[in-house]
C-alpha cells in the first residue's frame, strides 16, 4: 500500500519547482532532486543510518528536463518506499533507474518544450499583440505565461503521479509516446503563424519600403536556414547581430 497520498504528491509537485536549486557543474541537479524527496525518504526509513544512506544515494549526478523529470522523481520515491518496506529492491536499482532514465527524458522534454512548445507560444503571443493593438504592455507576458503553463503544469503533475503509481512501467510508456506526431503539427501551425505575422508586417505596418524588403529577405533566409537545420538559437543570435549592424549603419 502506498504511503504517500495525493496531498503528499501535491506538496512534492510544488517542491519540484526547486529542482534547479543548488545547480552546479559537478552534479548538476542532484541537490535539487534530493531536496524534493528528502522529507519522504526520512518518512520511509526510520533508522538514521538508512536515512543518511538514502539521501547520499540520491545526491549523485543527475541532469534531466525540469518538467518531465517529475516522472523520475515519482519512480524513485516509489522504489525507495518499496525498498524501505522490505520489497527486495536493491539500492543499485534505484541509482540505475535514476541515471539511465535521465538522458532519454531530458531529450524528450527538450524536443517538446524548449524546441517546439515554447517558441510556438511566443509566436502566438506575438500574433495576439499585433491583433489587439490597444492591449496593455503587460498583456503579452500574461498571455505567454497562461498559454505555456496550460500545458506545462498539467504534464508536470501528471508524470509525477504516474511515475509514483506505475514506477518503471510508466518510464517505458513515456519513452514510447509518439510525441513527434504532435510536434510536427505544432511546427506546421508555427509556420502558418510566421507567414501571417510576416504578411501583416509587410502590408499593414507603416514601415518604409526598404524595411519591408528587409523583412521579406529575413523571412526567406530564415526559412532556408531552418530547412538546412540551423538551430533556432544560432538564428536568434544572428538576428540580434544583424539588427545591431543595420541600426549602426542607419540602414533601418
């Protein structure tokens, strides 16, 4: 029978926002991960030496995606709970599961959240800003936070619950999710937004002809670079550099 109830898991959910606490180049998120589960390790293990060993066991190197890593948090808690109850779980199993799952979960989270969902939300926020010119300056920031967290927060809580109740089985399910299907659809929607924003800028913004031409050139070149798999991060810094140079030479 599970020791942790929904209230405990909700508290763990809130503690998980401090995963990056004490981040360092040696063990990355290890300190934050241990902070999240430490009170419950003390609840599982009554012997002080076992509590100490459990905490030290989880202070080893850990680095994963801040949102989806909750699935590993839930799984580790479940394994530690079973081990403390005499379930025959070796301490090496806990460390192995935590280490081996961190990489795949990080890759999945980076692909979905950092490379797809966050840029799409940013584009949607820009579209809102252009569509409602009379909106207050703080409105885009609020829209961004509401849109982003409408997906981020439910997923963060869901993977924690499933990780705790299903353990390693859920980790395997996560690895088998067909996330690419949703990512492809969001990419298409993102391209439509970019085309719409570019068209709005060209035809409706009171810019000079030269500025509109530069906008078209930028759109075409950006599209080509993205098709050549140039990272969006490099493209972002390229835009900043070009903007500074064009402004310095009074081209725009």
